[in-house]
């Protein structure tokens, strides 16, 4: 099985002067779930090369067994440093697509025409489409075959308004994931803040927050079985 993992190339947290990017745990945990199941993993990003890591995700409080494993894994680090350019990716070459979160995707993947087209192609080919935390923001401009928002009438989740408020970025982000999904007609649901919560609607699989990243990967694996 070939899994495509798509990471952000955006590293600026609005006009704050602070850095953002992808969230380490949301990459590392699914990466090793896929790897340990024998999947072939390809990494891609809009700009290619090394995607920016949200420095906050390196804080001690956010380390897990998967992040510790990644920090000792030179081969994985090299793979991450050489992501493919998203524009050169062909959906037909892969069996599933997965988007780690972090705030970065809200700025670039949301509006990236190649990302939008890939999600539409994977979904219409009935291949698993997994997104976690802020990454469901990349669904904002994705359309179903009939031109309506892909998420309309579908069970989805994503980073909650209360979680965004807790990290004090409500006024910084370009939009709130929970609000956007509801505005696009999604059947949005959520669990307790910071707890693992999964929403599955056919081959569309979304997780609420960093704690949900492994659950999304597990559901993708389950759908293959």
C-alpha cells in the first residue's frame, strides 16, 4: 500500500512574527503506524523539500513515543527533508492520502490548487482521505463531483473553537476550522477538548486534535483490511 502524506510549507503565524508549520506528533504518530504496517510512505508539500516544523510542537509537554522515535530516526528525518513537490504528485500512484495538522495548512493548503485537486481525486476514487486537527481546514475549497462543498452533509470533525481559544490564536488564524466546516454544511461533531475524537464518513476520515492523529491512521489502515 502506498500512502501519501501532505505537509504544509507555510511557516508564519499570521502577522505575529512567530513561526508555525506542521505539528510533530500529528506527523510522527501516523508515519510510524503506516510504516509498521508495511506501507510505502511518500511525503509531499507545496514547495517541496523541508517543511517547517511548528517549534511549539517540540516542547517537552507534547512529546510522545512516536516523536521520540522520530528524533532518533535519521532515515525518517532525511525523508522529511526531501518532500516531493505537490504539483508533481499523481493520485493514481497512491492508495490513500493523509494530512497532518499544525496551523500552517490554514494558510497554504486551504488555497493550494494542487492540494484541492488531489483531495477531490482521492475522494472520488473512493480512496481513504485522512486529515487531523487543523488539516481539515484544507477541505475548505474542496468540492464534490456536483460542485457543492465536499463536506456538506458529511460527518466531520476538526480543531474546535474552544481549543483554538485555549491556545489564544482565535484572532490570529485566517478562519476557525469548526466554523468553516459548519458554514460549508458539514455535520460537525466533537469530543472533549484535547481528547481523541474521530469522525468517519465513508472514505473521509477526520480527527479533532493532536491526540486523534493515531486514530485517523488506524482507521485508514482498517479500511484497507
